[in-house]
């Protein structure tokens, strides 16, 4: 299974480029370690440890959701090849064993790909910054516990989703209620929700209560094993692939998009119909809305719960919404394999442009709703007009930039270090500028506003250039490549 995961990623970016990805993570971690003194001028060491554990937990949640793709994996074939998850139909191995193997594979794969290189980067910075090796080792243990907790929870939730959508809804609502209760009432504590944080706060450099730390680590480990075991028992023995028939809906979709000028209406109608046919749109919105809910909670919690004066206002939030939304473009490229387009009078650039438009149709309304809501909650309705402009420009910029760099293979190409470096540069500088300028709005409105408008105009120009460049970059690409 590890070989399958490795081959899947290297088949697009190449073995050597893919293997440089851990080095890229190492360099980023080293840079963060060498500049930690500057970071501590804004937030405390304890808050940094909290955010690190939360990030590892959330990353585990995203990795463990492979169960949601079970049916899609069974339906897809690459020529004469298929995913190993389909092997129980052909070989004497159960679905439970297969899913457990996938769970362990992803745990090992992403620890080696991200968590371990990040830890090595901090170790490399230790001689220059005075970090103690034991503290870094304990941080690694804490991050590993948080990551595995999130991954096991997501694994269990995805298996429950396959069996019963209502139970899945109850589970996710309960998890959300626990976090909201913590944010509003402070109960339960974050260390109870994420025990790895309790472990981290009781070991150096935060504390020295060994017994308390071991208690939290033990609880975290037991809960992880319990979630994994429950998921293993609930794995459906066979995933039924149901065929459905629909009446001819393409003409009605074609008529609905007639108001959009200058687009390939037939292709747009087909893409929208494919979303309905696949049944994946609910998963897409869950994957998009959940990070927005967490971002909204974080913005509110930092401003009101922690009372950290970092300037998280509606404009900053709108910029983050625009940058986060690009994950939906990745989903659009994972609904179906695109090889069948090779038999149609369609080019790769045409499909890329159509999916950019589909992305905007799916996300802009939801993004605007969240921006309006956070503006009202923060009492910053006077910034709403600017926040909506920032959200729209950043959303358009991010999806066009991602489409230009990755084409139709977004997920795999982002493991190509060359593409990832370009992606990081093109997203980091606008994000940094908008963050700094949004924080300055209350101190110097005129200069900050002028700076934000200048950044938005620059992003608009780059967006136009990249959009026009899609034809040249992907014009000769094959759907089967």
C-alpha cells in the first residue's frame, strides 16, 4: 500500500521531484525555527504550542477522510490498473483488513512526508536558537499524538458516513457543539478535547509534571485506539455500487446557463450535471464549509476568548476565506477521470477555464455569507464593502493561479516541489501584504486602504495574465497525461 501511494504521487511529478518535498518542509521548518523570536513578539509561547497542536489535529482530520472516497475508488480504473481498496473483490482479503491497511499506510506516509521533516528542521535550528533536543522530541510526540487523534476521528467519521448519513450528521454536530461550548463557556478545556495539548503543556519547555503528561498521553492514545477500533468494526463488508438512471437533464442545464456570455455552454452544463450525477457535491461543501467554520471560530475566539491584540478583522478574514476556497478546485478535478474527454472536441484549456467558472459559481455565495456573518459578529459592518472585494479578488486570483500551475492534476502536482515553490511564492506575498495592511486599517485608514487597493489591482493584473497563459501552458496537454 505504501508502494501504491508512492507510485500514485510520483507518476505525475516524478520520483526525484516528489522526494524533494520533505526537504521543502525541512527548509520551511528551519526558517520558522530561526525566526521564532520574531513570532514571539506577537503571540506567546503557550499560544504557539496550542496552535501547533490544533494544526496537527486538523491535518489529521483531513488525512483520515479517505473512507469518504471509498465508492469513488471502486468506480475508477486507470486502464488495466485499479486501486488496492478494490482488491477484496478479487483476492482473499476483507474490506476491514484493507481499510485498516490504508489507515496505517496514510499514517506512516504523512508522518514521514511532513511531521518528521518538520521536526528535523527544528533540530537543525537548535544549535543557533538554543533549543533543547529533549523539548523538540517531546514536541514531536505531541504533534504525532494530535495528528493520530485527528486521523482516527476522521477515519471513524468517514466509515460512519458510508453506513448512515444521519449518524454522521449527529457526530459532526456533536463535535462542533463541543468546540463551540469551549469557545463560549470555556468548558470543556481544550486539553480535554485534544489531550495531546495537555501532554504538551506538562512537559518542557511548558511544564514539568511527568505524571500529568503521561496521563494525557495515555488518554490520547487510548481514544485514538478506540476510534480506530470502532471504525474497523463498522467498516461495511462490501461497498455497493448502485447504478442510477436520470432523465435527459443536459438541455435544461444548457438553458439555465444561457445568461453567461463568452463561455462554452455545453461544457459548463455538462460539468454542472456531473456534479449532480456524482453525488459528491455534499462532500465538497462539507470539505469547504468546515474549514470556514473553523476559521470563523478561530477569528472570534482569538478576538473575544483569548483577547489577543493581533487585529483579526473582517478584511483579514475575507482574505483568508479567499485563500482557503481554492481547495474546492481540487475537488472539481477529482470527481471523475478526465480521459474520456480525449474522444470529444474539447481541449484541456477549455475544461480548465470551465472548472474555474464552476468553482466561482459554487463558492462565491457561501464565501460572501461567511464574510457578512463575521462582519456582523465582530461589529465591523463598515468594513464589509472592502471585505467582500478582498474576498472576491483573492478567490479569483487563487483559483486561476492554481489552475495555471497545476492544470487538471491539482492534488498530485502540488507534491511536485517545483510547482509547490511557485505556488507558495505566488500565494505567500499577496497573503502577507493583505494581512499586514488589514492589521493597519484601524491605525492608519487612508494608507492601509490605498495599500490594499494597490495589492488587489496587482493581483487582478496577475490573474488576467495567468488566465490568458492557460492556453499556452496547457494547450498541447493530453487528458490522459
